[in-house]
């Protein structure tokens, strides 16, 4: 069974910034994740990807902020979106973007 695309969207937030969201439902979890989603959420500013939430085989759920990477504790798809949006807001606040 193939993955089913649930959402694929680019949302422009400013002349030089956008978020790109892609979420699929998979028939088997992407190891070591234990849920039924494959996802990639990215925030791009001035051509640079400054924030990414994703899960990939061998790494599982994690997030990238700038050059750093840290584990992400996935609970639900709704919480994933809320956490990503909160990090976008936090990044904008920390970098003087409103």
C-alpha cells in the first residue's frame, strides 16, 4: 500500500518567508517512529531553511533549528502543527520579525 498524501501546502508569510507543509499517512510507521505519519514541515526565510520538523528512517521524529538538530516527541498530528507554529512564532520573535 502506498502512502496517502494528506496535505501538501506552501503558505507565504512575508515577501521573503514561507512555510511548506507535507504530511502523508503511511501503512507502516517510519522506524523508529511508532505512528502512521510521514511528515516534513519547513520554515524558509530569505532562501534559508531555518526550521524543519520531520521524520526519516533511522532518525525518527526530530527537528532542526538552524544547524542544530534535536529529537521531537510526536504525540498527535494536531500537536505537531501546534508545536511547529509555536516554533515559527518563537523564531520570528527572536529574530526581530513580526
